[in-house]
C-alpha cells in the first residue's frame, strides 16, 4: 500500500482555531486584560482594551477577510471605523480622572 497523506477534517477544533486565529488571539488577550484589570486597576485595563481594539481595527484594515474570520462583519471601512472609534472613546474614558 502507498502512504496516502491524511487530510485533517475542516470541522475539528484545531481547524476552527486556525480559521479564527485573529479572533482566538483577541479573546486570549481580552482574558489577560480582564485579569489585569481585576488585579491592578480598571483604568489600566481600559487603556489596554483600547489598545486591543485599535490593533484589531488595524488588522481588519490590512488583512484579507479570510484571515480575520469572524471579525469581518460589515464592510471593511465600517468595521475599521467602528473599532477605531470604540478604541479612541475607551481610551478617553479610561484616562479621565476619578475612574
């Protein structure tokens, strides 16, 4: 018999993680931000979350739809605008006094 290469199922957990690599990394980073916010300060967590949203906006702007997976919801311009407006708003709110 010949050795036939095994094809991996596109329905496996590993395949889903590969398809949604950007979203998986964002969720892991979000978990880290939540832990840091609970341990240190909410203001620092807010700024880190704003940075995460900004990075996701930039990734949505430069990567193709296939690479960003479920992060592509609407048109590219609208997705980027929403993510960047949320990032800027959250950064402003996080840096305001008495938080």
